[in-house]
C-alpha cells in the first residue's frame, strides 16, 4: 500500500494506531497467558505502521520532486 495519503488522514491513522497499541498493552497485562495472540496482533499493527510510513514517504518524495522540478523550470533571475 503506497497510495497517496493526506496529512489529515495520516494524523487520524496515527492516532488510531496509538490507541490500538495502548489496547495491546492492556491485553498483555490482562491476558498474560495469551502472549502469542497479543504478539500476533502487535505484528499486524506494525505492518499497518509500515504501510502508513511507506505512503507518507512516497508522498514526501513526490512533493520534493515536484518542488525540485518547479525550481528547475523557474526562469533565472540573473
């Protein structure tokens, strides 16, 4: 998943991720005998974080490339 993501969507996704991590911490404490399931859920959340960061990186790269192209196309002031 490296589709474009806006800043607002990224902020919401990160807020949601923070809440889910908090829930995982609570599950670890509440269900110490089910650590394998908690670990599986944590790994799934890390996969989500990787997807979000990859999308943000792609968006930043596109923005940087667009700014560079705009500067290159701008007439020189000399």
